[in-house]
C-alpha cells in the first residue's frame, strides 16, 4: 500500500514538472547562436552538405570516438557477462539443435540480405550528403546479420574475423584523427584531404573515410553483440 | 505548436517508462520501461531543437547554403540524439545480459527473488 502510494506520488510529481515544461514551452523562431554557427560553418569550412554529420564527424568527432569506445566496451562486457556460462552449464542440459527456420524466412533472407547490404553501403557512403552516416548504416548492417542468424540458427558468425575487422577500423579511425593534427589544424580535422566539389560523393575531405570506418566498426560490433546474446 | 505536441508526447513516454519501471516486477518489463523512458528523452531533445517552419539541416538543391541558417532546425539536438540512441542501445544490451545471468541464477525473472542487495 505504502509502495503504491509512493509510486503515485513520484509519478504525480514528475507529471507536474513535465506539465509545467510543456505549458511554458515556446517554439523557437530562429536558431540559437551555436546552432546558427554550425549551420553556416559546416558547408563553408568542411564542405559537407549534411550539417549533422559535419558536427558528428568533425566538430564533435571526439565525442564520436568516445561513443565507439563505449560500444566496444559494451561488446566486451556482454561477452564477459554471458561468456562464462557455456563452460559451467554444459553438463547440465545437453544442447538441443535449434529449430530450423521456415522456408519463408530462409527465402526472404536470401533475397533481402544482399539488398539490405547495398542499402547499408548507400547510407554509409552518403552520410555527408544526405540523411545517414556511419552509425545508422552500421545498424542496418547489424539488422542483416540478425536476418541471417534467424534464417540459419545453427550458423556461427566468425567472431574472430568480426573482432579483428572492428579493431582495424577503430585503429584506422584514430590514425585518421592523428593525421588531422599533422596535415590539418587539429585532431580528426577532415580537411587533411581535399574538400572536392560540394555535394559530390568524394567531397568533404576525410568525412567519407571516417563514415565508412565508423559504419564498418558499428556494424561489426552490433553483430558481435547480437551473436553473443544468441549463444 | 507542433514542437509542443512532440514535447508532450516525449514527456508522456518518459512518464509511462517510469511507471513501468516502478510498478512491474519482471526484469524484462523493467528493461522495456527503461527503453521507453530513453526513447521519450530522445523525442524531447529533438522537440527542443525544432525551429518554427524549419526543415532538416541538409544543404541541397532546394535549400541553398546562404538561406540555410534561417530555414533549418537546430542541428545540435539531432546530433546529440544520435549519440544518445547509441548509448541507450549499449545500456539496454548490458541490462539484458545481466537479466540472462540473473535468470540463470534463480530461474526466475521476478525482481522479488533477488533480495540479497535489498536494504
């Protein structure tokens, strides 16, 4: 009874705060100074059409690097938490073979996985031009991995290959960043490569390179996490 | 106007998430409540970055670089939302991994079974 009362009280207080936030919310009619500056500087200085990618991969690229580190840590932590189970539990319940996937799922996977892969490549490569980027494309790659695992439940993902690909991409990302301090004006500065023509696929300096590395890394990492949950 | 509606939606989602976390005893439902609250925060962030009549901050044929700063929404909350989504996924993955281990320890997902760290 007291617990239920406390829950109602907490919810009521949160509701009060949220209601006053909503009531006093005034829609903006112009950009705040920092956002305005980014919108002006990203196309002009970095040559990227997508302002958000410009922020994520250059101005706040250090944040993105931290985020990659977080994802890496999660993959490692999930492996640590779930990994020891197999050795201890094996004698207790004999592993039963997983139920084979239905024909619809198998045929669908055969048709869809290549298409999803192409779509992911498109999203990753166009990150600096339109909506998309490394994280989004990486998530799409991982969704194709899920479909593959659903279609063939007994298939083993090559964890070794995925881990080494992911580590290579991470190291290359940092190396591009370090190259920015030598050949351009700072860590992860994209202007170490020529900016190219605004709006074309090979433009915005190192941004497409960083985007591809990010996509590969995120895709591998999410696939590893999903695979660890399955086993 | 539209951003107020979106803001209210996000805040309602957060409330539903908190309610789910507080009332349910199943660990998976608590995780779902947490994810709901997280999604609500993303919606709130995007709503706060909205500029009346603004469009996506992507420069193309229909949005010249010169007029961009007067016609787009704030790009910073969107960039932060991308970050927040990734971190939210990371936290959810860890929570689910712990849920699996907890289930193995007690063969139940009810939070009432785990009294060791209760004070």
